[in-house]
C-alpha cells in the first residue's frame, strides 16, 4: 500500500484505459456562433481527454474504449486519437449517409471579458449512446495488464445502456487488479433527456460501488450522488471548507473510496481566473496553492487536473505532489486552444514547484 490506501500495479501493457464518448468541438474563438464565419475543430470527450493528456504530456501508455462511426467525421476524430498517442478500442458503427449514427458535436465559443463562453450540443443519434454491455471484450483489453480504468458522468448520462457498460468495465477492471476512477461531471441537460435527477443518482450510485478515486466539485457531489449541500457556505469559491465538509457524506454512501478531488476556481472574468485544487486522500486533506490565470480556452481544465493527479499517483509521487501536478497541468491547459494538452511533463513539474512565466531559453 501507499499514501493513497490503494494497490496500484507497478506495471502493465497499458497504464490507463478510458471508457467514454469521443466528440468534436466546433470553436469560433471569441466570435459568438450567431456571427461566426469559420471555426476550429477540436477532438475531445471528458474521458478521452484524460487518456490523451496522460499519453501526450506524461508519456504513459493509454487507451480509449469508445464508439467510432465510419464516415469522414469519424476519420477526422480517429486521426487525432492516433496523433495523441492513444490506443483505440473501437466498437464500429456504419453511417447511413443521412442521419447517422453520428459522432457528437459540441459547439463552444470562448467568450471574452464580461461575456461568458456559451456551450451547446448536437448529440442526436450519437453512436456512443448506443454502446451496451458486451460491446467490448474486456478480457482482451486487460489481457496484458492495465493499471487504471477511468470513466465519467458525461458518458453515463448518454443513455440507459452506457451506465451499464461502465459497471461492466469496472467489474472487469477490479478482477484484473486495476484502480478505478470516475469523474462525476454532472451535466443536467444530458440527464434530463431520458432520466432526470433521480435516475442520475440511481445510476451513478451503482457505478460508485466499484470506484476507488472520484473527481467532482460540490455541485457534482450534491447532484450526482444525491447528498446534501454543506452546512456552512464557503467564504469564496477558493475556500475548501465546504468541499471537505461533504466528504463524510460521500464516505457514508461509498466507504471504499480512497480519493476525492476537485479544482477550485474563482472567475473574475472569462479570461481571468484564480485557480486552486483540493483533495481528500485516504483520510488526509491536501490544498494546492492558488494562482491567477490568464485564460485562453477554459474547456478541459478539469480533465487536465485529473490527468496530472492520476499521473502523480501512477508515478508513485506523494499525495501532496500528485495534487500539485494536477493543479499545475490543469492551469497550463487553460493557456492552450482545444480540450487536450500541449504541455510537456517538464513544464508541468517546473510549474508545480512554483515556476513562473519567465522565458525559457
């Protein structure tokens, strides 16, 4: 055992496998969509981002179990998966040339100053929502040894079958000796389409029985787990007391959980945030330092934090250092366009030590 109270395998053919949906995000920059004339395309997915960050920045061997549609949008997405160094395990779907199945589209402008970013989806007839138990050969995926399995609440919210796929995967992961993590990522719009708040708590509750490491903020804990809010309101968005005050309720429901972590963010304007991170790890609380961020693109910062945290744990770092690495990587990720990392592990480690923006020659 280590400071996390978890038995993390020292080796395996893959360090981490994520289970979730791949999406493509259309980004017109600071121009609102109603006035846009062009946009960049970013490949994303809450679960994929973690695998991509760990492969590209932290040089780990990762995979993604997901749906892939055989049409040009799928080809574009698959190219980016390869470019990030993530090994795909695809359940393939044929596109009928008219209405699907589709790879989901996320539309997200960046906002600017006092104007907040606007995010909306088109997940109509999404292939990933059709995934069901039995679609992946988990014994083959885990055959060479997998150290960690990650999934999240966005994928769980897509349909009545996706939560069941997560449970199937986590049971296989446990049998293979892998650590399991789940990012609550509560998305009310997605749950409301087919189940609503009550169904969300029921599905997530069943998933959580198999989870070792959980990522989620106060709102995620309340809505995703159905636990009451903190008795004492936080003095600010950067005050960790309310988050830590909810941990007992989490453990009452799910006593096997060893790590609960989240980012803290005070938003001064769209482009200026104060950034922090906290974690409860095996009975101990950890609070990262805070810093002011000049934000280029805020999407994916939370996944950036989770990636750095998981890397620290997989690399055998102390809990305090793992939280710092997550905090540093999440901060750096907001300085790049797109949802996935462009940082190097050396940059992350330097910033985690209190590095600065002085030019590197």
